[in-house]
């Protein structure tokens, strides 16, 4: 059944459709007719949802700030897990990873050649020269947020420091392409081009994702796609950009024993940052980083 122009808008704003998302839907349909992948209504957030997700993201940022203040050489990744778990709960949130598809801890901690989904352990001690990704995800009042940062422990080699810095810069390059009525492929190509120009490779099998109402929503956000391809970006979409960038080859494998942790095939280091963005009327807003 088609929504009448005087009916209440599907977004839940309470406004009439014609005064709310009618023109927006027309514009999306034009792209669809041209053969582009377009977002479904279910992943477009309204004002109230955006406000709620923004509050969740504030906690996510505060938890990462707390990790940044406390992370140090000699600490185990289980201690990071405890920092994240206690800070998240103190702020009224729930750590989203805990129990997610059976994940056993409240945060992912991935060291050196671990690409992502490292499981905190009392046996893994942060040592001088390590680079570690801490990936924090929060549920607050039922709304999800997700972002991650890299931390350098003690004296890190120039080579690894550069990987960490340029991985962040690759996201900045991608963000230049993030705007309404552009395509996710514009961003993906920018990230990949930037990484390649610095002699690195980008992991293809894993990527970012829509987020907010659920932990992982449509679309899958690849960092190796081509300009003009992939989903159309429209105001109200919220997704992560989280490239995993390898110093060596792009190939990866999964730890068969725990079923989670991803490693580089060649054993060389990998870095990842994760930013959570909202597409606005005229660009984007970073919700969590
Ligand atoms: N935080 C990860 C992401 O960026 C998801 C990890 S799933 C978990 O999407 F179960 F390991 F937490
Ligand atoms: Co994510």
C-alpha cells in the first residue's frame, strides 16, 4: 500500500508525508531506477533515534578516553576488558560485544598481527613496542554505538608508528568522500587508494556496517570498492568506517580455536581505527571515534 501525501510520514516524525520524506523518497527512487543500490527505510534514522544514538556514542567516546588514560605497558588485555566493562556500566551502558554471537568479553583487543576481534586474556600482556586496537561498542537505552582506536605501547618502531598514523589518515581521506547523495564506493576507493599509495594493503573480507538500532545493520561498508558503486548515502544513515590496513599482504586467517580472532597470513602488523558517522543534510557528523 502506498503512503498518501497527507498520511503521517513513515519516519515517525508525526509530520505529513508530503512535508517530511516525500521528496527524499522521490530522489532515492531516481537513483534506484538508474540501477544504484539505495537504502531501505529501515536504516534511515529519525531525529529521536539520532538523539538516542548520539547519547550512546558519547558513552563510547568516554570509555575510549578512559582506556587512553589508563592503558600502559605490562597491563593484560583482560585488564583492558575490566576497564571497559566497569566504565561502560558506571556510565549507564552495557558493553555490546559481551555475549554477542557468543563473544566472551566486553571489548575486542587486537595486538600487532591480530587484525581484529582479539579476545582479552589474562595471558596477553602489553609489551614495549606493541600496537593495539581497542574496539569499544556500547548499548545505551537500547541504542548502539561502535568505534575503535589504536594505542602505541612504549617505544614503537617507526615502521609500526607510521602504519598506525597512516591508517587513521586513510579514514580522513575516506571521510572527504562522505556526503549525502554520494556513494559508499567513493569512500571505499579513497581509503584503498590512500593505503596503496603508502605501500599498504586493505583487508577485503571485513568492513564497516550500519549501526544504531542494532549492533550490525545494512549496509556492509567495504574499504576496497570503486567510486560510484555501492550504496547511496542519504541523510539519516549511520554507519562505521573501520579499515583494517596491513603492512604486508592483505591475506588473513581466523583462529580456528576461538572462532573469532583474525590474523594476517604473513604475520606482519595490521592497524585499524573505527569511526561512526551520521550522514547529515550537507555532509556528515562524527558520532564516535
Ligand atoms: N566492534 C566490532 C565492529 O567493529 C564488532 C565485534 S563483534 C564482537 O564491528 F562480538 F566481537 F564484539
Ligand atoms: Co564496527
